[in-house]
């Protein structure tokens, strides 16, 4: 009897802890849900809808930025996939995406490749919007260059030259068009990742720099040395401008400078970290170990920790938003902003990438130590340090998990007071950011 009681007590405990710790979100579920948003019913092939939500809010469009980032994740998933059948399916999606980009580039409206979004029938969206947006072509080039390099390795040079990159000018191929556009528009003001403020943006320029550097390498590989030199020169000029985004007085990297339109804000913004993830090259230029990046990360954590009520629960990682002054609640722009899933995953990805890195300088170590709320890290072994970083990353996954629904669905945001999901349901970018963070494990 006594033994039975003890056993049932243990069973109840195991049951409870399973409820508490079984994740609702996973790599498989996110991938499944993401794939549902690529070419869903009522759309043409290659379309990536930002969300299946067609009203309140209407996100049933193909955004150039979202699509480029999502397909970048699809490419990475494809590369890591062992199952030949699944790999083939993903590759097919990449080819269909190339065709869609071709269509977008031909149909692009008044702002040419700076058009930010397209209807699901492939025509440009013509309603009022924050235009132009210059990050799209650069992000798209980054994704497609990865695909081009993979195809070249597989001996598909003919396809690459015909569709992706040929030296011909005016440009005839998709990557070449995006690179030429980027090389000629990087210094012009446009709207930011959040489509709200006009100016020059850190994340946009990071994407433009990477597009130029990756593009130059591809150009060399495909016998276009003059273009390569031109793109390299542009990359250097972009770097000079990017360095000015560090503000030593504020102690963080500013998201926007030379702003001409949109609300005034502190320019402390998760888009800076997204820029590092999407477009960093691990080459020492604003990489994850750069003390300026770490300081920005620390400021973002502290700020969101303070302003969102749900962050009072210290058992979970900090829920992260876009920027402290945000007034977009997922439906209207005159409300209070909330934490976003993709912003919270960006933090998880950040710590995982730091854990993977080596060669920590003294300055970066000190700042990471602050980030982990530790007094001293100098005597710590590398192994212990990495374990702590991974643990920290996991707190952000746990945070997202807590607010996701039973079946791993994730919207755009979570309510800052009660944690319930807000904004566009099944946001494709939420899933892509979850997967790309997990791929760093
Ligand atoms: C306002 C939001 O702040 C912005 O980020 C969004 O893209 C547009 N509305 C469209 O939903
Ligand atoms: C609003 C976000 O601010 C923007 O970055 C995104 O492109 C659109 N929603 C679509 O997801």
C-alpha cells in the first residue's frame, strides 16, 4: 500500500513535469506549417504568403523581404536534409521561387525592384505603402546566390547562366538584376524592414553589403571580372557608411539614420540583430562577437524586459519586440506594440551563434558575461561557457513555446500583458526564424 502510494506520487509528478516541459513547438512542426504557406490554394507557383490571414490583418501577399528570408531557410533546410525525396521536394520549391522572382522583376511596378509586395497572382500591389524598400532585392540575391553556388557544384552551369547569372547588361538574369539594382540604390533612402520609417537602415545596408560581396565572388566564378571589381568597390563604400551606425553615446548600433519620414524613435531595434543574422559573413565585420553588437543585444534585452508585463515571469526568457516605442499591435498602428516571435527567436539564434564561435576577444567576453548576468567569466572553461550560452538560448525557445498554441502554431506577436497570440496567424517568418535558430544548434 505504502509502496503504491509512493509510486502513484512519482507518476503524478512525472505527468505534471511532462506537461510543463513537453514542447509544443518543434523543427518538424514549424517546417510543416511553413510549407503550408508556400504556394497555397488561390496563389500562383512560387508565391510565399506572409500569412494565410486574409483579413484582420490581411497578410495574404507575397512580400519580397519575407519571401527572400523564408526561401533562405528553405535552402538551408534542403542542404541539411538527408532524405533524398524530401530534399528533392525542397529543391523544386527553390526552382519555382526562381521563376516567381523572374515574374516579380518583370511585373515590378512604379518603384521597380524596390516594390515591397506583390499580389498572389503575381501583379504588383498598388495600394498606398511604404515605398521603396531596398532590402528586398539584396536579401533575394543573398538567397539565390547560395542556390546558384549549389547548382554550379552539381554541374548545372547551363541553368545558372541562363536563369540566375549572366554578365549581359542590361541585366537579363535574376541575380544580376538584383545586384545591379543594389549597386545603384544602396545610398538612397528607403523604408525599413518594418516598412515604417524612411532613411538609411543598418539591416538593409548589411544585406546590400553581403549581396555585393557574395555577388562579386559569383561574378568572378562566372567570368565577369569587371562586375566583380565594381561590386567589391560598392561593398567597401557601404562598409564605410555602416560603421557610422554605431553610436558611442547611446552605446548601441542605431537602426536608422538620416531619417526623413516616420515616427521619431530611439533607434534601438531588433532589426539590427536581424541584419547581423541575415547578412553577417562571420568576417569580423559586425559579427556576433563584435562588442558593438553584444552591447546592442544587451540594451534590447534590458529594455524589453522592463516594458512588457509578461517578462515579469523570470522562469522564461525575455519576450522581445521590434523596438520599445512600437505602436503596432498586429492589427492597428495606434496601439501598444507587443513582443514578436521572430524577434524572440533572433535572440535564441544570437546566443547559439556566440556559443558556436571561437576566438573571443577580451572585450567580447566581458560583454557576453554581462549579457549572461555573470560577475566574472575569466576563470570559466570554454565548455562551461558554451553550456551557459546554450541554456540562455533555450530560455527564448521556452518563452516562444509557452505562448504558441497546442499544435505549435505561431502568429506574429504575443500580447504584452497576457501573452495571448496577436496579429497575423501562422506568420511564415515566425516559422522560418524558429527553424533558422534551431539550425544553429
Ligand atoms: C504597420 C506596421 O507597423 C508595419 O510593420 C506593417 O508592415 C504595416 N503596418 C502593414 O501591416
Ligand atoms: C509587418 C512587418 O513589419 C514587415 O517586416 C513584414 O514584411 C510584413 N509585416 C509582412 O510579414
